[in-house]
C-alpha cells in the first residue's frame, strides 16, 4: 500500500523511479546466470546478518507477534546452518523460513532479477498437477497432461509420495509470509501455483506416488511423472485434430482493455436490481473514474443491491480504497487509528531501493510523537466524509476470500458491522487489527541479490479491537468444496443471490 502526497514530490518520484528501472534493466542484462551455481558460506552469512540489521533498524513490527529472543533464535539458526555453499534457491528458502516467523504478510522474500529472468526464458520440468489447498484439503484444479484420465478437476488428493496433506502444506507454509496466523492466505498462495510451491519445499522427484479418491469414493494410488514442457507438447497430429486457427495478435488497445477488465468490471442485472462490482486490485490508473461512473450507473438504474467481489484483491493504494469507501460508508471515517514508523532515516539505505525517495516522503508526511515513533499524520487525523449525490444506500454484499489482503482487507474492515453490509465468504488474509505497510521499498542483499520487501509503517485499523492475528471474519462463512470445484459452481456468489432473493421475498 502506497500513499504519496504532493504533485511536485510525485513528479520527482516518477523521474527517479523510471531512472532506477532503466538502470536496473541495463545492469541485469546478464546471460551467464546459472541457478545451480553455489554461493560461498561467507557471502551467504554476510547477507543474512545484514538483513537482520536492516530489519532491526526499520521494520515497524519486527516483534509484534514474535518476541525478540525468538526472532534472534530463528535468524541465528538460519545463519548458523549456512556452513556450506548453497544455490540461490537454497539460500532464499533459509531466509524465507526466518522471515516468515515475523508474521508480516508484506515482508516477503523474492528471487533475484537474474533468477527470475533465467526461468522466464528457460522452461523446466515440474510437478504436473495444479491443486486447490485449504485447511488439510487438496483438490485437483487441472493437470498439465492434456489426456490425463485420472486426475480430473475436483479429484481429492490425500497424499504425495507418502506425505499426507497436513504435512505437505505445513512444509510449504514455512516459506510464505502472512499477517499474524492467517494460514488461509498461505493456502491461497499455494493454490495459485502448486507445482512451484511443491518444488520449493520438496524439490523435484523422478516420479510421484499419488493417493486419491476415485469416482466411486474408493482410495486409490498411482504413479505419475513430471511434466516436461520440452517434450510434452502438442504434436502436429494433435494440432490438426484440434483444428487450431492462427489469430492475429491483439492490438495495444485490446491489450489495455483486457488489463482493465482483469482489474475491475461492472455488470448489472436490472431484472433482479443487482450490480456486480468486481475489484481485483486497488492499483492502476483510472480507478477513481471507474468508481464514479459505476455509481452513476447504479444510481441511474435505481438498483437496490450491490455485490462487491474482493476475492482476488491483494491490495494496492490506500487512497483508492478510501475513495471507494466514500460511496458506501454511512458516516465520516479515518483511514486508521495509528500509522507509525520506528525510524525515518535508513542507516543501510544503499541496500534499499529508492531509500532517498522514501526518506524524503517521510520528511513531508510524518511527525515524531511522544512515543518516539514517526506518525503519518494525515492518515491518522484526516476525516473523510461520505459521498453525497452518488452514495449507495441499498444492500451491500462483500464477497471476500483468503487472498483479500492489505488495502482490500482494510476496506472490508471499515464496512464490517455496518447495518446494510453483509460479508460473505472466508476470513481475509489481511489482518483485522492491522498490518505493516504504506511504504514498501525492497531490500536488495549485495552478495546474492535476492530481495525482501520492507514495510515502513505499522497500521492499526481500530485500536479498540483485540489483536488476535487473524483476518476479518465473514458474517456468513462459505468455504470451498471438492464438489463445487468439480462442477464449476461459485458457492459464494450462489449464497449472495440466495440472500438477495430471501430479502426480496421477506419484504
């Protein structure tokens, strides 16, 4: 989440950002990268020790959920285990394991640019199944083998190579950061790319013994191989049989439109007086205009029900989520009770991208208080009034899931409990009490070049709430199911339509 003020500062920020990106692109043109190259232990330990110092100097919530002695233990454990040379992936896993113990969803670990660029150019063999994960459940979403007759969508998996689902997921969780104790967020991250998550935790095997339930509900097991993109491709005969037609590439205008639709869309059902507003991010241009035009259409059609789908929304700009809230909040509101940093200087700034820009921003927007912290005064003090002419006063249904995070979770937390709002779905991945975010520069470790996102401000949404380490609970829980996945049923939207129908019949 980013919130930067002032036209002059914003223009300066863009110039610096573009310059940094151009320099970064020039510096990353290296075709000699090999992911199997081992990095000497002295270099690994140097990066790990530096990371801990940077986090201690600037992370606002390093000990929010985990006490200092425990954080010291986890980092020392990781550092002391680096007694031999490691590949970048092996080192990244050790760092991610330690960082995950902070329990901050924004403090995530990323591969180096060279690593990412290498695998964007070079195809690799991988675990062949995409699986939906939740609790201790694993259900097939799809197979990379086009003619797979066993692992159809909706098939329930119970173990892989003798490891049960609970142990599989727990092993993958160790490398994923989340707010507090929201393991449901980790499950959703795994569901986005199970092959990658599996490789990260267990590596690549020659084959996999999969235990599953067949169509009769009996437990079965079978052996499957890896998917190899170099060999497991369509043959000319397959292509002819599929009658594949070559279409011209999309125009720039078509690409831009596709991107816009992936970020937000409005669909109206006038017969049932429902507006379906899908907002998958609070980032990108044109969002304020989209919100305004959407509520103009809703008003013109005199619609009584608004469904807001935030399931894919991982956050973005606080300013945009606040702008959206103004059409729905029934009273004046502030962004948060507390938005505070422990430091507005960067002692290790040369290892933090754009540290001078963030430092300058904080000089303009933060002020030191009696508690010794630097508070983002505008976010704490400014009161926003609801929109007048386009304010929606009908029934609001928010559909949220485990990936509803950051600014999207803050959006839900503001409307939770409002009399005309019903939240349907699952607990959010973003914290109900608060999180650490606002400015999110990246630490780049000098030896390995891996990146770690560094949130600068601790955000407390409502200090009257209890800090449980969990997300926003829905008013009506609707979770995933194997049957719904198999049959392509959207249970959450189905429930919302039922609620609207029941309310209409009872009036």
